[in-house]
């Protein structure tokens, strides 16, 4: 009798071990997003969100940038004869940027002065790595050269052969040596407190911490300062919170 019980006991142990191995060895395939497929007995762990700029989630793709020559045909609304920089002195940076939707976008286009192009790639690489969110980034020619319409679209842009706001002298944008970033979240505020774009008025309150809002001394300001560019948010009188330029004006 003891021998029969021993055989039955060994059979039970073997059956239990086989069942346990089957429960833990399945469902380890991965889907297209690279995450593990959960087993029926184990609820899936919550995936980290990529929609939180500055979080620990790695970027879905590395930063990429290409500097290309441009033609007068590409700048038919923003450049004309008599502008302070020739077309040959401008470059198009095609680059990746981190969007307001918490995702990388590889269709960023920025027209800048050729002499500043490499430095600006360095700056935007830093912004991408810190996941600073940008609404959109396309040449002002998309808006037929209208600075107003570009701002209405909350578009980040650089070159535009125009005079400085409220002046008859060339803007630094006319040299390709100024960039306006998220111009709605970072509006131009006149000395009397006026903001020309109605849906951007709320961002006159600079204590706001909305995505894309730039503050004094923050990493965005420091990234541009690292190449010697100044910020319009520290001007006396009117404030230009969107504006960075090579000479600080």
C-alpha cells in the first residue's frame, strides 16, 4: 500500500508542475508598439504616456535635422529684391520637433540665415530632448508672408523680410536671425498691455504654466542663450515673449 500512495503522489506533483509551466510560458509575443502581450491571468501594466513633456518616456524617434539651400521660388511671399539678405544667404532646416500632442513630428521646416543654421540645429536638438512642445513649424510663406496669419495659426517661424513691429527699420526676421516660438502661448504684448490676437490674450498672464509657455530663465531661454541669442521677454516696455534673436532685438 505505501508504494501505491507514493506513485500516486509523484503523478500528482508531475501534473501540477506541467500545469504551472503552461500558465507562465504563454502570451509573451509583442505587438507593433513593442509592448509585451499580457497573459489572460495577468492584467496588463499601464503604459507610460508620451503626452507629458518633460516626463521619463523616451522619444519615439531620435532628433533629425537637414540643412538645405532654398530658392526664390520657395520664398515668393517672404523674400523680394531689396531684402537685406540674398536668397543664397538663407537655408531651410528640415527637422524633428516635439508636438503639443505629445508626439514627435518630422515635418518641421524653418528658414534661417545660413550663418546661424548649425547653431540653431543645436538649440532645437536641445528643445526636442527636453520635449518642449511646439504647435507647428512651417515657413511663413505657407501664410503668404502674413506674420499675423502665421501667429493666428500658432506657427513657429523665422525668416520674413519685413520691418520690425512699430518701426520702419528691418526686423531681425528679415535677416533670418530671429525666431518666433509658439507665438500664441508667448504673445507680443504692447507697452499698454494690448495683445492683437484675441485667442492669445489669456497668455498675457505670464504666471500660466501651460505647455509651450516660456518663462524667464527656463531651459528654452537657456538653450538660445547658449548660442548668444537674446529673448524678447525681458525687453523694457513692450514684451515679445515669442521672440529670440541673434542681437537680442
